[in-house]
């Protein structure tokens, strides 16, 4: 089924060691230069997740939003300047959170090994470690050796990030632009099993779907009634609901169960069951073991998008 991806990605699944993917990315890249780097990041991440169970969803989303703009180069972490509006201040990124925590984790690594570990790698590792914390084992491999980018532009975030309002063909194109296929699209959308959606990203489906004050007929009517109790107007941008109703803090494959019930929160979620091929993939992912295996594969593939390695980019001391 994914022989090609397995050859391409050379991932470590179920403890079987594979070789590398994504230019010079490799397993244990910092073994000689900062041997404790991954342990420091893991411990720092787990300590913070213990106090804030929303961090796994936040870090996972931040990593995704980083990789889809200029590749996984930490550019989403950069602050805007007087002359430049950075990615984090683009409309799709205004609800990202946890930047301060990434800065704190990076500071802990800096104490041990100054100017060695990139912010891009810190983010990739923290996302994996945060999501994996409850399982007490890594859910996917993070190959390392990324360098940090020096450019961050809000306009590029707007142009590259998939929108919650996207239809299926738009989503497929956005993912194809990054070297990801339909299977990756459906699998990585499973990240919506944790985290929240803000009302203004889906309330058009409740109140004004075609511009005539109507409701999206493809949305489960009972679920729509519930959502209307939470989001009472089109303009509400502060209220949010769990993307995976009833399971919003648990990383599992329940997202696909909700899709089958027409309870996908965003149009981009509902879009996954409008195509025959993606519907077949959704059905496969209803099996928990299949979801975890496939998610691991697609995360390694995503984590290698457009990476800077070798002498490219820089190693930032402070991520922001």
C-alpha cells in the first residue's frame, strides 16, 4: 500500500531502524555535538504538557504551519519587525499559541549546547514529544539536522496554508505543492483529533453557507444545533469548540468516526468524504493501528518538506 512511501521516507516504525530522508536529515543528528539535546527537549516538553494539556495540539499545529511555509525551517517562530509582518501575524496563524513555551524549551537546550540545535528541530521534536507524552513512547520518528530560515512573511503563510474553508480539490493541490499526496492529506487531517476550532472558521456552515442565511446540508443536523448554542453569530471570533467532539484532548482515530457521522467541524474536514478515494482512506483509518502507523509515516514525510541543512540558513539562539 505504501511501499513507495516506505522507500522514500525510510522511517523507523515499531522499533525498526531505517535510514534517513530529506537531504541530510538523520536519526540522532546531535549525538556528537549535543548528545543530551533530545532528552532535554523531551523532559522540558513533558513538564509543560503536564501543566497544560492543550500544548500537544498547539505544537502539532505550529509544526504543520511551519512546514507548509518555506519548509520546516522555524520561520513561523520569528517575530514581526518594523519593516516586515512575519508568518505568525498572518490571519491563519493568529490562533497559534505556545511560542513562549518553544522559546523556553530552546533556552534550556542553549544552556547545555549554545548555538548547536536549531529552532526548527526543537519545534519538530517538541510536537512529537508533546503528542506522545500520554503514550509514554514516541509515536513517530523525528529525523534531525534542520537549520533555521531567515525569512518569514505573512503573505507566504496566506498563500501556502490550507484553509478551513477549502474544498477537496484545493486541499489536494495545497498538499501536492509540498510533495504530499491524498493519503497524506487524509492522514494528517487526523491531527484534528486534538485541539479546538474558533467559531469564525466554521460558523458560515451554521448561518450563511451559500450566502442566503442557510445551513450546510452536509453537516449533521444534531451537531449543527449544538454548535449554534456555542457560536451564536457569524462574527464570533473568540469562542471555540473541540474539533473532535467528546475527545478533544485525546490523540486517537476518533476524528474519522466523526467524519463518517458528518460531524467534521470545518469545510476542509467535510471535504474528505466528498471524494471516493479519500473516503476509502477514511475507512481504513477507522482501524486504530492503521491510523497510528500511517500518521507516523506522513509526519516524517511532512517533517522533511523544504528543510535547510548543511550550511544553509542559521542556528538561532532565540527562536522568536
